[in-house]
C-alpha cells in the first residue's frame, strides 16, 4: 500500500523535521499519541478498515504536511478566493480591511499570483487569516 507508506512518511516528517507537537496531532487526528507514533512507522493494523475513515485521516495528515511544503502565495490566493466566492466578500472590502489597494488583492488572485510588496502581502494574509477564522463557522461541516 504505497499511499499508506507515503502518509506514514508525511506523519514522520511532521514529527521529526517540523517537530510538530504530538499532543496537538493527537487532538487533531483523534488518535492517542502512541498510535500516531505507530502510524508514523507505517503500522496501520489498528486503524479501522472503513475507507471513508482512512481517507479523512490521511487527508488531515497530508493537509498539515502541505502547509509546510506548498507554495505560500498560492495558498493565500486560495483562501482569499474562498472569502470572495463562498462568503461573498468583495475585493474592495478585503482591500479596505487589509489596508491595501484593490490592485494588490487582484495581484494575489491572479494565476499565477503577481508580485506585491511584502508589507501588502503580510496585511492581506493577516486579514484573510482572521476573516477565515471567524467566518469558518458559516462553512459546511466536512
């Protein structure tokens, strides 16, 4: 099962390379710390066989790993798109709340994202992060 080995490797990377807190992983993955350590070594026999359970668990691990590895500008763009498309916020609203120009918002949304100043990117990221945090409860359960 190549996919499981990959997930085990990703979990091991979170624990070793990123020194991710084991207690936090335990709460997030809904597994005891000892089982997380076993899973990071590739031992899967304790996991339920239910495909939906494994899919959700493996995705949670992948999402954490991708947080460190993937393109940060692309992630910012995706979170901003959720605010605009799902939550109905306008580019102008986000720009005003972030204290940046609408053109900066459009640059972050461009595919691929265009260059904006570090200060503008920081202001956009902090605003997007806080808005997503507060508006998340309006999003459907997954």
